[in-house]
């Protein structure tokens, strides 16, 4: 069987478990795995305030 499994990962414990499960399922099904990493820029960042230092 082929296909694509997509899983989101943000570094949390729960997303780590989801990633491990997705790896297992992809292996069992003969599917490709796409992991998508998500993060949020800290509000104290100069980029978040629209001011970039070059």
C-alpha cells in the first residue's frame, strides 16, 4: 500500500508521540511520511515588532 501520512510537530511531548505513531504507521503501510514543524516567534523578537536590525 502506498500513500502519504502528514503529521504536525511543534516540539511538545504530545507532538513527539504523534510523530512516533506516524513513523510506525508509515512503515506498516509502506507510505511516505511528511512531518511539518510549527513554531511561533517570541513576542520579544525585533521581527515580531516589525523592527529588524541589520
